[in-house]
């Protein structure tokens, strides 16, 4: 029996993205309920959503929380499976929802996440990052994967993911007491409970960000702070060898592509990420 699907999209001033996103969702090969949770936008995003007949829940901007807002949307949804998208993640084709949710018919797989393809204007460093984090081959992750993959075992992105509702509720949904990276902490909980997570590279969205150095610092500070507030996560994920591997592979990529002018930026970006993350670890709120 086919699973009923709800799509959850948190938004803030998403007018530049919603027309294309909602049109693409309406073209999907399977129909789905769409729920937008809007943080009191001041642009035409809510009007665009209404013009598409999409249910829109409005919250105060100060009440937004990456985990809590998504949990709210799940409680308001009716699907057996909930797909999470961000406002700027555009389905590459009309089969995204079908391809992303099909593996959840297997009772051992509780969640899936899709591949993110960089936009045409993506920095070379960002283009590499998308390829590094979202390879061509599928990956099935379980509790046993942690010893081999380290923190990458918990890699999971709410920019494009799907979760079976029963297991979502069983592990308590997303954590609400952190700034961000609620998706990775949620994935860790699933694996610890014995469920499996599948990376589905055929399910593709167009999604990337050209973040500056200060923005990268802030993002990785928030990562460190969020992870420290859940000490069990750091204990599970082990060391940081994956970060060094990323930097080395990125420099090789830039050399192969002849983008030598980006090498200083890549090194500076790595430093800002590392310092931000370590400061977040040091100054984040400790919690057992």
C-alpha cells in the first residue's frame, strides 16, 4: 500500500523561491500534502503560497527554531511519511518525492535524504563540498557504520529528507534546544535506536549557498555549540579526521580544475570553520 506523504517547508521571505518550488511540487508523480510554516514574512511569499492553495501556518519570527518549527509542522501533518525541504531547495525533476520516499516501504529504513546539486553560480569551493558530501553512489547507514564513518555516519540534511512518521515520533522528533544541526542529532538518535538511514542520490534538489568567511565561522560555531550541548553526540562521533580529509580533497579538486586562485580562499575557509567549531565546542552549553 502506498504511503501518504506530507511535505514540510519552513519559510522566511521566500517569495523569490516559492513560485518555482510549489509549481515543481505540484508536478510530482505522487500527490502530497504541503504545509508551510512561515516566520511572519514581509514579502509576497505567503501570498504565493495561498495562490497555490497551500496550507500556511504563521508563527512569530522570534519563535522560529530549526527543530521545534519542524516538529510543529509534523504535528499538523497527516502523512505516513514526512518530507522536509528548505525554501531554496528546488526539486530537479517531477520524480523527487517518489524516489525519496520509495525506500521507506522497507520497515528497516526509517529515513532517507537526497542529493544536493550546486547552483550554476556556486563557488568552486561550494561545488566541491556538494560533490564530497553528496556522492553518486547510495549509502545505507546503520549503528554499525559509526566505527567506520565517524561523524559522517550521522550526516543527514533537512534541505531534502524523508522520515517515516512512526519512527520520527518514537525517537521524539527533532531536538528543540539547539541552534541548528537538529537533523544530524536526529539521525544519530535513529541509528542508536537500531534504525537505518539511506542516502538516495537519484533524489536530487538544486541547492547550494555561497557563504562568506564570517558566515562560515558563525555556522561552524553554531555546530560546535549544538553538538557540545548534546555531549553524547560528540562521544559517539569520535575525532575530526573527516575535516582534514575534506580539506585535502578540496585542494586537489581546485588544482585539477585549474582554479588555483581559489586555493587561498579554501585554506582561509577551512581555518574559519575549524576555529568557529572549536570555539563552539569550548563555549557551548554543556548538557548530558
